[in-house]
C-alpha cells in the first residue's frame, strides 16, 4: 500500500478521439472519493487536447482544484539534472 493512493479509478474517454472526459477516483474502501473533469478542447503544439481540468473531492463539493493549460510543448528535451533531488528542492 502507498499512502494517499486509492483502490482504483474509472476513466471515461471520447470514443472518436480517445481524449479523456472524466475520471472517478475511489478510496481504499471502494467508495467514490473525487471526480476529475476535462473540458475546453484546443489545439496546442499540433495536438487536440482538453486544456481545462477540474478536480472536485466528493467530501468537499464547494472546493476544487483547476489546471488550465495556456501553452504546451511536446517532445522537448529535458535534462535528467532537472529531476535531481537538489533541483527539485530548489524549485519549490
């Protein structure tokens, strides 16, 4: 067991282009814990992707976490050094 991880998640995708629509995360007891919704499909770096993600915990429906992409680059080179412990701590 890993702390913070649930028992499973169910992912719903669009049949045509296989983009994610929503995911439901379940806790270790198997109860629904939170919902993640994807929306607002745009073309970024030549790919059609949902640029707006909203995560809502079931026990706090008035709270949410949103992530909105304004620009993305795919297949870019990233130095292994970027993921070193010292670099990750420096970027906090």
